[in-house]
């Protein structure tokens, strides 16, 4: 009981908050869409969710459920903006509970969750991810499709109040009209018409507001290499050497001394470094530390690809990351490469251990692996994936 009263561990608060948002969001949507849910055995659970009664309350329940689903991923990653939106949404849900249902229990539960978020606000300090204008278009497509699907459920959730038997095309037309606040071809008896109209209008308004907000907020490119940083990077390569290919779609972070740098790009919440740091090897730890600070500030997952053995040792020592070797490759002359002698004793023992473990190690030539004929061999060797493998 004492552990339950203390609540989740501070480091687990973002994950618990994200899971709670998913669960409450789904229940909130179900309570606003399905009228039978309010009279089923889940009524006490749906009772503590924001809204869900009356036309405006049903619309608010739909909107709150969709917003909570959108906020769940950001809360799991400790994003400050997601935390701020949840802090604003929870009091509104508590107010709706008290205004529409006069339910102190629902208001108290919403305020308890709000208290947990406020108490552990230091766990939600991550900066926003890089963004572009394409995110607004993606939001319009995804939110539009989700609103259309939810709207179709809303239109069909009142079979006892429908006038006639409207076809699927009529229902889709009614949803499209309702998203823009217009009346469609489907008619209802009683108060279901108002509930459906307000719910569809709320979905359309939510889609429009989120899309406009994403389109008007300042653009922040996912990765950018300014000319000044490119010049500094080329100077490090000229002085200390390296095989780095400079790409303008990668960003760079320098060590405090400026004698080393790490290039990276961000994709799907992963901050991926491009191999070894560039510059003086003694300054590598400083560049790696700055890299990890940026990853922690944005709640990105750090990762490195294609580093050398020395770089792997430095990365694992400075960050605690695990090193995974994909394997070694070598090109040898079969006629002049002996397997006998003391130098190859370790290789022979390793092969024997593998065979004793029941894993055969067959050796095949290129002709046997690719089939007969030099044309097929040349075709396989020319394929980009074959060369990469």
C-alpha cells in the first residue's frame, strides 16, 4: 500500500503517463462514439473520463481521446510540449466531469494524474524533435483518414434512431459534410442528430486546428550542415585525416576544444552518429560527450554505425553503449594462403570447436554459389547488394 501511495518511480513516470494516455484516450473515444457504453458494465470506468454525456460532452470526449492518443508518444519520451498540453487538458477534463456529470470522483482522478505530472515535471524536459512543413501534410492525411473512420462509426452508432436504411455512400457523404459543419443526407430521430452533428464538427475542427498549427509553427530542419561547420570539418579532415564523406543532410557537433567532431542525423527518434569522431583522438571524448548531451536534451536514442575498433572502444567507454560486430571480411589468394603452421593454429582450433558443436563449415566456390556460367557470376557481382554483402 505504501508503494502504491508513493506512485511510480520517477524514471518510470514518462512511460506510465504514456500508457495511461493511450488507455484513457481509447476509452474516451469509445465513450463518445458508442452510446451503449454508457449503459454497460464499463459505465463506472467511463464515468471518470472527461466528457461523454450530451452532444457537446460527446464531442469533447472524442476530441480529448484523440488528443490524448497524440500526446502519448511524446509523454513516453519525456517531451516538455506534450507534458504542457496534458497539464492543460487534464483540468479541462476535470471541469467537464463536474459540469456535465457533477462527478467529484472523475474530477479527483483527473486532478490526481495532473498532480503526478506536476510533481515529476523534471522528467519532462526533452526538447522538440526536428521538423519540417511536410509534417503538416502528413497530419492532414492521417488525421483526415482517422476522422473519416471515426465519423463513420459515429454515424452508424445509432441504428435505432436512423430514418430509413441509408447506404454506405450516404453515410460517407454525411461524414464528409459533417466534418465541415454541414448537414448530410442521413436523418435521425430524437437527440441523436445533434450528437452526431456536434461530434463530426469536433473531429473536423480538431483536424483543421492541428494541421494549421503544424503548418504555421517555425520550421526546424531535421539535419543541416552550415558552411562554417563544413569548413571546420574539412580543416579537421585535412589535419588529422579520415575517410568521412561530408554530406549536407547531416549535422555536426564539435568538442569544447574544437579539435574533434561527430557527424550525425536524426531519424524516427534515433540520433545516429556516422562512425568514428573526426579530429584529434585525444579530443574524441569531448565530442562524444557533447553528442550525448544533445541526445539527452531531445530524448533521442543514441546510436553509432560503421566505427572502427578504436572508435568502438572509445564510444563504449564514454557512453556505455554496446558494440556489435557485424563480422570480418578478407580477400586472400587461395593458392598462396596456407592453413598449416603455428600461425594458423588458432583458426584451426576455432573451426574444430564449431564442428564439434554441430555447426558444419562448408566452403564453396563462386561458381557453385551462383550457378554455372560466367554471365550469372558477373550479374551477381554487379548487383549493389551483392557488393555490399
